[in-house]
C-alpha cells in the first residue's frame, strides 16, 4: 500500500514539473495574446518614438557642426591655393635674382609647408579640436622620435648644410663617397646623381658632408693613356694625340686639354692626355678618341709596343 502511494506522488511531481515548464515557456505569448492589438500598437509606438529621437539627434548634429566642417574644408582649400601662389611668386622672384636653383627649391618648399601647416591648424580649430593639447602631444612625440631617428635626422641636417654652403649645385658633375655623376636633384635627406651609364645614384647627405668632394662643374674629365716605343719620335706622338683631341668638336673648349709624357715605363713611354666633355657624351668621346689615336699612329708609323723583356746570355769562360 505504501509502495503505491509513493509511485503516485512521483507521478504528481513529474506532472507538476511539466506544468511549471510549459508555464515558463509560453507565458510571454499568453501575455501578448492577453494584451492583444493594443499591446502591439504600444510597442510599435515606442519604436517609432525612438527612431524619431535618433533622427532628431542626427539632424541636430549636422546643423550644429556642418558649418564648422565646411569652414574647415574651405580654410584648407584657401591655404593650399595661397601656398601655391606664394611659392610660385618666390620662385620667380629669386629666379630673377640668379639665386642658386637648390636654394630656391629649399626656400619654396619651406614656405609652402609652413603655409599649409598653418591652414591645417586653423582648420582643426574649426572642427572643434583643441589645438594646445595636440601641439603638446606632438612635441612630446617629436622629442621621443628624435632619439629613435638620429640617422634620418642627421641626413636632414646635412642636407641643410649642403644647401646653404653650396659646394655644388644641380647640374654639376661631382665625385663623392666613391661615386661620380651629374647632380640631378638635391633634397634635405638625399642627393640624386646620374652616372655616366645613365643609372640613378641616391647618396644620403650624411655621407657627403665631411667627405672630399671633387666638382667637375658641367664637364666630365676624360683620361687617356697610350704607350709608344722608346724608338718613337715622342714629340711627333704628342702632336698626333693633341691634334686628335682638338679635332673632336665634342671636347669642351672651356678647359684646355693637356697632353704630355706621364711615365717612363719598362717597355714604353706613356703619353697621358686629359680633356673634358659633356656627361652624356663621355663614352662616345672616349671610344672615338681612342680609335682615332690608333688610326693616326698606324698612319704615321708610331709604334705601340707590347711588354718586352731583354734576356742577355753570357758564356762562362772555363
């Protein structure tokens, strides 16, 4: 009898649990059904009211800040135009004064950067950004970066030194840091050279300041060495080389070519010639002059000897 009662209580417990679970799951739907259409209207009204508030906030934001944003954009545009106008004005003015091209480019770039920076600072104020904290943050960051960027910053300092001391200018042919080329552009961090073979060489300015700089101005030097036999009329050989060099129209007449004896070698008397030509004509002139010298030597029976060794044999007397 007791066993039957316990089974009945267990079934009632399971049924009660089932009823409680169903009540938990379907209670919201029952409540919604009880509220009916009025509840749905209330929820929809609340959502619509939220959307209206959000739209009002967006409209208020654009009305309040749109004129500030537009003003900032206008300030930047005007600053860009003023910077371009002033830089062109300075460029033309300094150009009439025959100021060095490198100095003109540096001053024009500096003025343009300062005007644009000022315009950006004013525009940030129009956007509602506080300038003082921004400047303080940039100052702190710049102080820290100055230690991390010592190498690049030294290039900028060296570039400023080169621009104002002017050991060379754009268009000059220089030899520095083991390279030779025509200066095509000078900037604060680097100097760009065009080599004889047309390659572009970029030299960091810190490797130029303090080094020995050979400036060939607007001409590239040609060095020619040719050996003649000790039996040759040396004066005739020198005159032949001189005539070949002076007869080439590509040789610069600004600097007088030099021809003479450079060395008394083991097998020959070496004649050295030095002349100048344009950078772009270097290889053509050197190849052409060498070929012409060889042809003239052959025509005038001037011997170019090959290395020789004299061997003397002595018979030992017994």
